[in-house]
C-alpha cells in the first residue's frame, strides 16, 4: 500500500511539474499586437517579428500572432483593443501611448509589453523603471541625454544660432522634464528657447506663426506619435521660411525635415521580442525593468539642407547613420 501511495504521489508531482512547465512556456504562444500604423507599412511590427524569429518563434508553428492596426485613426484603437483582449492572447505588445492606453481601458489582465515614447511612470503605466509592479513593462524612448545632444547638433550645424522654438505636446507624459532638460542644454550653449505648446492642429498653426513672430532661427520638435503626425506640415513651413527643424525620430526626416537624432525605433521593437520570450518562460512583467534606448541613430536630409541654404558640416555627416540626398 505504501508503494502504491508513493507511485500516486510521483505521478501527481510529475503532472504538476508538467502543468507548471506549460504555464511558463505555452507550446503555442499567442501574441497580440496593437498599433496605429497602416497595416501595409509597419516597419516596427516587422522589426518585432524579426526579433521573435531570431529567438526561435515560428508563426504557424510555436507562435500565433493577431495584429491589429488603427490605419492612422486613433479613434479606432479602443474597439480594436477590446477585440484583441477578447482573443485572450498570452501577451499583448503595444506600439506607443495611442495603442497602450486603449488596451488598459479594454481591461487587459494578461502581460502587456509596450514601446512608449514618454515617461511610463508619469504616464501611470508602471510604478518604477526598475520594478514596474503590475502586468506591464517594456521600453521607453525618452532619454534626457539625447535631448541635450540635439541642441548641441543644432549649434554645431548653425554656429550663429541664438533663438530656437520648441514645439511640444503638454499632454505627453514627461514633456515638462524634457522641456527643462532642453532649456538647461540651451542655456549652456547660449541659446534662447521659445516654448510653444501644441494640443491639436489649431495650436500647431498658432505655434508656427509665433515662431515667425519671435524670429526663431530653428525648431526643435519633441518626438512622440502625436508630433510625428504634423511632420509634413512642419517640413512645409520649414522649407517656406527657411527655418530648419530637428526631432528625435527618423520618421520626422522621412516627412521632409532636416535632421533627427534619437533612438533607433526599429531596434527598440526588435528588442521587445526579448520581453515576450522572457514572459513566455515564466518571468513576471512586474519584475522586468523598463529599458531606455540602447541604440541611437542620426538621419540627415541633404535635400532639405540645400533648400534651406545650410551646409551640413562634415563632422556631422561623418557621424550620420543615414543621409538622404
């Protein structure tokens, strides 16, 4: 009888270990993706998929993906988030604040991995960067070191520069800290900063008019998804009045502007696959620290420089990761 009991206990223990192992790493991992990109042109989604493939995940094999795109319309994301949560993935990955907050409103209780342009603490996504404390973790694109570097690049490119307009969205988490860092960097370079808050497109028109009125010689646009939507309008203004504009994402230059210096967002979303892998193997989002960008890139638009009558110094061109001609 004792031998029988031992056998039963061994079988039960083996079954429990098997269940735990499955709970830690599902045989088929279900991952949801939400962003406001257009489904036909989403380099960050492709970068994330590349990251998963590098880690051994094969779609149709040990991985099932459900990707939903807002197609550039933020208002669609709440409904898409509800659909994604109802699909019950093991993990949801979100691209930026416009996609992250709808997932929260949809009541997601599963782990959520984000790529977030602002301060995730101020944005109430995590309790701290070192110990997020809830069901969310990921990477933030916000690095104050990069903010100061943009100001230095502007001054290097335009040694006579004295007055700069800063365009930023007050509702973006971390905007005030970013502004303070910019002002400190500007002061050390002998620059005056004119702050223009932009809450909507009407504010953008006012801010650009104020930039002219205050005789600003350059524009610094704080990088976030909302500001990137205005990239082409800023580029049109920049070309018309010959006022160069710089920001933190390559997307800004691809919209026609002069320069960007900041995180390589494709690398950020590729790295998010590491979070998904760790969580699928049993790690808790609450214990996975939020990372800052580790890979940065500089993009320069020589075509716009020519239109502005600016000669980009070789010292900058030699450091550029991409030059658009």
